[in-house]
C-alpha cells in the first residue's frame, strides 16, 4: 500500500453491530480499535451513538447498535479499514466520512469509551445469565421427565405384582 507523505486527516466512522451479536459487543469494540490502529490510525473518541430499529431488515437483523468513532488516519488506510469491516461478521454496516467540521478537541469531548466498555460488559454478563437460566430450565425439565418415568415404572411394577 502506498503511503502518503505523513498526511493524516480526521475521520468520523459509524459502525453498526447487529442486535443478535450484542453479547459480543466488547469484541466488536476491540475489532474497531484494532482495525483502525493496524492501518496507521489513532482512535480519538469512541462512543455509543444509539440503538435503533432498522427501516428494513439487514442480514436477518431488525435492530442495531450504533457505535460512533472519531479517528486520525492516513487517507490511504481508509480503503483498507472499510474493506476489513465489510469482511467482518461482527460489523453489519459501516460508514466513514472525513470530519473536517470538528476540531480534534471537540472529538475528544465526545469520547465515552469507558461507558461503552461498561455497557459491553453488562450485556455479556446478561447474556451469560440468560444462557445459564435456559440451561437450568432444560436440566429441570429433563429431571422432571426422569421423575415421571420413575413414577410410571413404579406404578407398572405395583400393577404387575397385584
């Protein structure tokens, strides 16, 4: 990849994570950071923008979690970032625009990466709790079925001896 002569510009990126991948939100955040940094960028700000219902279904998803990033990057790295995001299973859609309308200080003020990390951790824990409770229900129903079989076996033996 040809590098430009040290020019870097500020960009604004909007990334959409599908609702059914919300348990992997921390992985999506790490992917966004890693992708930008791997292609010569520096993340200035990262924050949750919104969680919305789509106007139409995208990739079997009806809702999405929007992440807004501001970053500084060489213009030649943008195509590679875009391509990598398109190939990712974590990112449903993304859009990267030049952010000439904001100063770097205004971008830094928008940073809420800490809050986003807390939300990602909370969502993962909630998903683990749901999976554990679903597993308990499955185990309980299997135990109930075993109890029913034991009772019916005992009843059959009592009838046979009578």
